[in-house]
C-alpha cells in the first residue's frame, strides 16, 4: 500500500463517519423535538414552576391535608352511625342480644342526650 492509498482510505472512513454523525444528529434532533412536545402536552413546564414555588407547594399540601381530614371525619361518622344502627337491630337476637344491649347502654352513657334504644 502506498501513502496515497492509505490517505484515500482514511478520507473515505472519515467521510463515512461524518455522514453517520449527520444522520445521528438529525435523528437526535427529531427525538429531542418529540420529547419537547410530549413534555409540553404533559404540562411539564407548569409542574416545574410549581416545584420552584415553596409557597404554592405549602398551600396545596395544606389544602390536601384539610380535604383528607374532612374525608376521614365524614367517613368515620358514617361507619360509626351504621355500626350503631346495626347494634340496635341486633339487640333482639337471642343470646348475643344481651351483649349488644350492654354495648348500646355504654354508648348512651358516653354520649349525653342520645337514646339509641
């Protein structure tokens, strides 16, 4: 091999690598544009603005906590009401009715002014 053949081969290899780099750059640019569109559709910019504001995070966490607390209170009130109602229906059962009667008396004594019987 002569120096000219080596240099031609080197030039050809370099040109092939340059072409490959150009096509990869085109694909990378398309992928990046697609990724940016996806982020835009998902509201990523707004989310990043949300994360950058500690006041906003504290406010919305407070609102979420109040809503969860309210939900727990309402849910437990309904569950206890249904259980007390079921207990009043079970007082008439033979054998176990006596025990339910005692439980109802305890509930009545703990809550003044209530009469579940």
